[in-house]
């Protein structure tokens, strides 16, 4: 007499072993691949608030006016695939009511076009693909995956340098939990601009190289911890001109105590973070745990059935 395993028992045993092998592979190989900055990003975020700006038609600074900052981020998929990095083209416009909606961003109060290139895994700057400007830091348009509860170096494009952001604790945006960072920029000279002398208090000089100064009274960011997506952002920019070697501002170009993500932008960022975070949780926790439990159960059942087997008479000749 001998025992033989049934096809069902072998199938159950094989499926169980497969799932047991699959579970750690999801965590060690599939999940790291999922934690990569996307190439095909296409998002728009909007800041709104009130402030002051230099009105070129009146040649003076006007105050307490609505200001809107619109940032459009589009990924260059072709360059991203070629380089292996995330290549994002970033258009940022500052508008007043008279220029909204702007059919051409060049009609805006201020407009910049930049190209940001980052390592898809670490979020560190990757210097290639026509990057402009050359930047530094750990965070800008997003933070790295698995944001840590520590201080970060955030790139301020207007300053042209890194700003230290301090971790201050948890934060909530539209019911979604995140981590909160704050920082500021003291008045800093950022360049020079040729302007009529009378604009900076030197009426007897037709043209002067006025000093450009920039400050930010309050940077606040709330970031989704698993994905690094910025859920909420608020800034307090101030751009001014000073007479050469002067120690006081002579003209305000742009100033606002607070420009912050609008409600629709907050909801959009929370929705995207929840969707991306759900995928990461599925690959990093739900699927491995389910595969491990089911694999163990199927292996146990299949092993028992194989051990029992079917008794088949041995034919002797």
C-alpha cells in the first residue's frame, strides 16, 4: 500500500507557498518602486489673500487689494523617461483682479517659468535636463516620501537659497492628518534693478541701480507624511526696493501678510494624498498581511491533505 497526493492538495500547497513568498516581495521590491515621484504630474494650486503691490499705471504702491498666486506644474514625461528623474515645468503667476482670468500669463503682475528636476526616490535635486534654476534642499514642490518629524531644508525660489523649516507637530487639513512645518526669511538683498531715481527717493538721479530686498514673514506647510504631498501652504512675502546702500525700504513691489491655499486647492491636495497613500498602504501593509495570512492557511491545509493522501494498493507481480 502507498499514499498519493490529490491534485487539490498540491494546488492548495503550491498556492500557499506562492503567497508566502509574495508577501515579503511586495514590501521589499514592489513598494519601493511605488514610492517614486510621478512623471506625468499635471496639477494647479492656488494661493489667495490680500496685500500691496506696485501699480505701474499709477506709479505708486496700492494697498489692501486681493492677490492670487497660481502655480501650474506639468511633468515632461519624455525627458523624465530618458533621464530617470522627475522633470517638472512650473509656471507661477501673481495676479490682481484686473488680470484674472489671464489669457496669457505674461499679462500677470509677476510671472516665472522654471524647470525642476529631482531624483524620483529621494526628492533630492538632479542637475540635468535644462534645470532652471539650479537649486538645493530637500523639499520644494513636495517633500520626500515618509516625511520624518524633524527639520527640513526648503528651497525658496524668490530668495534663491535654502530656508530651514522647523517641525512643530501635527496638523490637520480638511480632516486629513499631516505634519506641520514653519519658517521665515529675514529681509535679505537678492539683487539690483535699474529704476528711475525718484522711485527710491533720489529725484535728482534719472536712473539708479536700486537694491532688491525680499523677506517672508511666515512660511507654514502641512505635509502628508506617507506621500510628501503638501496639503496646505501659506506664505507672507515682501519684495521691496531700496536706494543704493540704504538701510530702509523705499518702495514696496509686493507685500502680503498671508497668501494661503484656497479651499478648493486644499480639498484637491487632500484627495490626491489620500489616493496615493491608499495605494502605498495597500502595497506595504494590506496586501502583504493578507497574502501572508492566506498563504499560511493554504499551506497548512494543503500540507495536511498531502500528508494524509490517498491509499493506493500496491500491485505485486
